[in-house]
């Protein structure tokens, strides 16, 4: 279990974009849960792999804003999807450096079974350090396309395995591919979950079918600290335009269907991970 020791990380603050202090305090910040996937030392072809430098800038921004607000509560909640090995080797040292706790949503079937994903020992260490490890389904399939039996397996199995292997409660689920509906929510509640996180940055927090549903902002390579700060302090007019655009994008996704949309996403995002049924003509 090797990772860069905290002492080897840069000790000087990063040179990030200047931000007017009056704006940060005078305009209500938008509390945001950010969903990261992978970290890399430099930019790659995968859209959802941020550089470690950008990730550290995000953590520095969260620390800075918390200080200006005179509040230990950060406006940014950090989460990771999938369980990629870089969450341990690259993200963990930075999280420790900035005293930031994160939620790691992991794919049950890939833990300890694939060289690009974390091991059970890694996950136990995360928990020992005060981070949360939660579920991201068993096989990362679209929950909305599952039969009732498959849906129960995708929800119950990872929760049971994670709790048995890690000795910590599992109460939250990150919906694979961001897909869910009322049927999925009811199945989540029946499986023992209390929270569901999706991939819509505009959905906020709400209570549905005995479940707390929270939206998240998906981090991509272009999300540097300046763009993130703009997101957190965005005015209502611009937010309305962006919300409309996001709704139109979701409508287009529905028209294409899950299979075609996912195949297009995998092609244009640069995804090179483990094979997925949706890329091979499966469900």
C-alpha cells in the first residue's frame, strides 16, 4: 500500500486565480457536492480524469472559502465514484494535507479484482482515517434497466459485502450513470439505504420515497479553480440559463436511449476502463 507521503507534497500555496473577497462573502455560496472519478499527474484523453494539481486547487479553494466565512463547514463536499486506484495513491495524500474528508462510492465487484481499482486494505485505511466508503452498485449497470431480481442484487449485494469486509455501515448509494427513478428509490430504501446521490448539479436536496436524494456537480478536466469558484458564486440569471441547458441535455439523452447515449459517452469521453455490458451489446 504505497502512496506519496504527505511530507512530499508541495508546502507552498498554489497560484490560483484571484477572487474578490467581497464577492465570496456578499453573494450566497452554492453548497455543492462534487463527484470526481480519477486523478492523474497530467492531462489524459479521459475527460473525467482531473490532474492532481486541479484537485488540490479545489481543496485549497474550499479551505479558503471556509476561512472567509468564519466557518469550518466547507461549501464543497468531495466525493469519488467507482473506486479507481488514484483515489488512494493521489487523492488521499491531498485530502489529508487539507484535512478534508471525502465519500468514496465504490463498485463492489471491482474492489480487489482489477489492477486499476482499490483493494480492500485501501478501503479499510480510508475508513480508519475518517472517510466514508459507500456503494456504487455491484456491477455499475443501469439500475433503471434491471429486472426486480437484478435490481435487488445490484443494491443488496454491494451493501452486504462492503459492510462485511470493512466493518462499517453503508447507508448511501451513488446511482451508476446517474440513472434512477421512483422504482429504484423504493428498492434502495428496501435494501437499507438512506441516501442516493445522482449526477445532476441542479437537483439539490429533496426527500423522496423515504430517501434523501442529493445532486452533484461532475468534475471534468476543464473544471479548474476559477471555474469552480464561478459555479459556487453564480448569479440567478446565469444559473437559470444553465439549468435550462442541462434539462435539454437530459431530454436528448432520453431520446437517444441509455445504450446509444452510453456508447457515445464512452467514445467521446475517452473511457478506457473495464469492459461494460452496454458497450458490448448487452443490457
